[in-house]
C-alpha cells in the first residue's frame, strides 16, 4: 500500500503554488540489511522548468533526486540501521521570472513512512545505547571480567580503570549495542599475542569487534585534519600523524603491532566517529581495518596504515568484504611496497563502499594507488578528492590509481576531483576485465597519466585537461582535453573536515577554459566536499546562472 495520508498532507501544504510535490514512496518500508538502504520516490509538478530536486532524510542527510521519467524523481539513501520510520522533506528549485524559486515540501512537518522488520538487536536503541563506557586510561590492558557490565582492568604497574581494549571486550561480551567514548588523547595498542593475522581475540593485538559498538571521540566535532595531522603539501610528509597534537583529536594508534580493528563477521556493526586510526600494520590484508561486517565512518581519518606482506598485500587503510559507509573521511599516507600490492587507501573485495565528502591523498600501491575495487564489488564516491596517490617503490610506476576490475564490479564517481598525479602513473581511472565505471561531474586537473582506460561511461558534466575516452549519452555535456586554470597545485584548507583542491575562475580576457559552472546531470549534490554551508548552487562565473562546478570543490566567488 501507499501512504495516502502523507501524500495528501504534502499536496495540501502546496495549494495554489506553481510547484507541487506528491509523495510516491512505497509504504510501509521494510528494513533492508545490511546498511538499510531505502528507496524514495516523488512526483514533481511545476509550471516552470525544474532545475533540481533534493531530499533531506532524518539520519541520512541530503542527496539529489534523479529524474526517472515523466514527473517522477527517485533517490536511494542509507538510513540508520535501527530507524523505526523514514522521515524526509523535498526541496525543489524551479526557474522563476527573475530568479530560481526554491520551495521545501511539506512546509510543515515531514513525509513519514514506517519501517518494519527490524532485527531484534535494534530494541537496544529505543532508549539509546544498552551501555556507555567512558574510557579513562590511555594505557592498553584487557578487561578483568568481560560481560559483568563494568569496564575495568588492571595494567602494568597496577594501573587500573577503563582502557579502550577493556571497553571493546566488555562491549563484545554484553548484549545490545554499546557506546565507547574517548577523550582527545592517543590510545596506543601494545599487547602482543599469538592471535595470528585474522584470528579473533580482543585481549591481544588488534581490537576485534564481534558485537555492535560505536566508538567516538567526544570533542572532535569542530576539528579538521590540519589540527592533528602535519601540513606541508609534499607527498612524503603531508597529512601524516602529528605526535604534537595528541590532545586535539582522539587517536587510536595501532603501534605497528597489528591493524587497529577487525570487524569479525557479517551483521556485526562498528561505527567510528570523530577519531583517527593511525600506524596500523596488517600482515596481508587491512593495515588499518579488516572489515567483514558493517563499518560506518563519520569524521574519521585513516593515516599511515600499511600491510607488511612482500607479495600480494591488500588494503593499506581498509580491506573490505562487507559494507563501508563513510562521510567526512580521510585516507592519507596509507599503502605498501610489496610486489603486486593493491588498494592503498582501501581494497574492496566484493563488498560495498560508499563515501561522501572524502579525501584520498598520498597513498601508494602498484595496482590502485588510491583504491582497488574487485570481485563484483560496488564503490560509490561523491564529493571526493583523489590527490597525488603514487607507487612508493622508486624503481617502478603504479599501474593504476583508481582500479576497477572483474566481471560485475562497478564504480561510480560523482563530483570527484583527480589532482596532481604526476610521478609516472600509467592510468588514473582504470576499468578492465569486464568491470564498469560511470563518471559524472568529475574533474581531472594537473595529472600526468593516461586519464581514462577501459569501460568508462559518462553521465555528463566531466572536465579533463588531457584526453579521456568516455562512452554514453552524457558525452555531449563533457569538456575533454581543455585548458584549465587551477590553484597552485596544493591542497588547501577552505573549511570542512578535509582540505580541497581549489579551482580558480578564468578572468577575462583569458581564453583558457575553467571548470567553474560546467557540471551537468545528475542533479547536483546539495553541498560540496566541505559539507554544510558550502552550497553547490553558486554562480561561480557570474553569468547569472548558478550551475554546479565539476569536481569536489565549488568556487564561491
């Protein structure tokens, strides 16, 4: 059935207007594991041209709705795993007589749909988390009695209290979903044991996650990468861990004894918020995190994580065979030098990775110096910058920067910037062996490499400063092999969690092309890489028409 009540409420609020929205979302919804993706649909009627349609869903943020034929606009969003209802508003920008008209529907309240079929462990979210643990010790020692509901252990020198490891052990042993809160300090793992590379024993080596848990830094909401990482704009040492900033952001330091986290099995959820994962070293897979479950990253930096194997290392930052959803995420200085290494920032092995507002910079592998997507996996990058990823072996160049391979493997790029790959890289976007990729509003600037290799499709709005072969109907809106005036070549802090690669407007009478206001379908994301407050609808070239820029950065003036 459909929700007649809420469809009518939206129409009533719009009576007499030249633009109207009718909710066509199927209701009730059903919980959709593992990341609770839900589909939304509306009909938009307007007496003028509809420029864009935006959905804002509680707990999932904003996204563009795409035309689906006729009056219909669709969107798919990942809602919180235990949300009992989907609540959303729709913002329509339509052409007006003097300027665009912007309306939000419904103007009172939200469209609402019940979500049925939630798993039993969602009951713990009714009153928040089942248990909250406040970590008060930076030393690494185990819990004394996992499952007793108390985070307490005794470490070397009779130091006692709640350590990060003790909190994880207690959360694993307790029913429900727990919350672990960290101060802005460095928590270094030091307990070496005989667990093995992918063994599960949370008392030693990496922090093994076997039950749902959220780990968050308490005071990181207003911090950005420059507050706790080094800045130099040189690939050898930019955006590395800064030991002098141990009290500016929560840092989980694996100390090189193992990776930091292993999410042990499908269905197990690890949520990380407002913290950094640094100095991990997996033996073969996953230098920072090895994920077989559901990994959520929000304002998280993965920095200087490596895989030590000399042959076939995979996933410097993250090795994923499950699901990863991230927003405001940085992968910097991760990688490996072993032969045939792949996926320096992350290696997706048949799983799903969705990143919005991300930075992938200064990572290094031979195949996928930034990332590698294989074995039928799906990767979606939006509002993301890939900057200066390179192969660390001085005797060879990487085969690819962004690698998609194998039958059924899909990668999509939307408002993505590729910048400053200039150390002999062979291919930037490499899509081979029956894999497929789609590029929309993607910018290539100041790279020295073959830009597009293999089965790469276009959805329009792409801008490149070198040849790039794209197929599909969106090609008419692309601007290929054109001169682009850009910044000096450095990542710059312009607001937001991660720095961006800015583009300058072309000042008359220059004949060089600019990426400003050249984006196209699909409808622009509401914000750029920097997030709230950095609107995509800016008239960057001052021609009277606000069109989104290609790439992750929107020129403001």
